[in-house]
C-alpha cells in the first residue's frame, strides 16, 4: 500500500506539472493571438472606425486606408509597407487613377483602379491600391469630385505622371468597380442616337 501511495503521489505530481505546462502554453498562444489581432487592425485617424488590415479581408498586403471614408495616414515613405515616414499626418483621398503598367516589349497598359492620396501635413502625393472592402459609395462620391481639381494640383499630379480620372472616364471607373456587364446593361436596348447620353446618366 505504501508503494502504491508513493507511485500515486508521484503520478499526481507529474499530472499537475503537465497541467500547468498546458495552461501556460494556452495562455501564451492566446496572448500571441491577441497581439497578432491588434497588429492587423488600426483606428482611422479621420472617422475613428476600427479597420482590419487582414489580407484575406482587404485583399491587399499593406492596408493603409479606411474602407469607410478612404482617408489614410502618412506612414510609408519610399514604398508601400515600409512604415518609414516621420510625418504621420492624415492623408486625404483626392481622386481616382489607374495604375500604369510598363511592359518591356509592349506599349503601356492600364492596370487596376487606384486611390490618390495627398498628405495634409507635408503635401506628399501617393497612389494606393483599392481594397476589396472599400465602400463603393465612397469611391463613386470621390470620383464625382474629379471636376474640382485646381490647375496647380493638376500640374503637380502630371509632374508625377499621375492621371486623375475625370468625367469622361466614367466607363473605366464603372467597369473596374462593377465589371463590364454593368456597362453593357446600360447600353442594352438603347438606340444609337441616345448612347452619347449614357455617360451623363452614369455620372449624375
């Protein structure tokens, strides 16, 4: 009986140690998971919304703007995701553009739709990828402001080879946001002499 009690006590001690180890391991994993969650989200400096930077949700590697108001923060200096900017001021969305793709043996082609941001602190202008969960309404509203560019701003954008999408680019904007099917549906059943009014209809 004494031998059994001794072994039983020893087993209880081992079980207790294993239990504590498992408990600590779970606590560590939980803390690590919480830290990772905090790293993958940020508070919008403009509207205060809590924004997820998770790649599966945003569809981009370096989420840097709010999906609701489209405002950003000046944290990148030389390339997306470097987080080397000392400015850290708010960046205002001022328009939409299309990424220009340069191919070695081909002419320049248009790529995906991009946001144009301008820093409210230092004035730096940058273009950023649109995320999959960005508000379509906010993007359309931003596009409709395209006629409000000053001559000075247009010259500044041109100097950086950034071409903002204007009213005449409505087909590009809608096909990028909704697909070509949405554009074709607008033309379906419309007489040829009325087709010129479609662009005006879409931008109203």
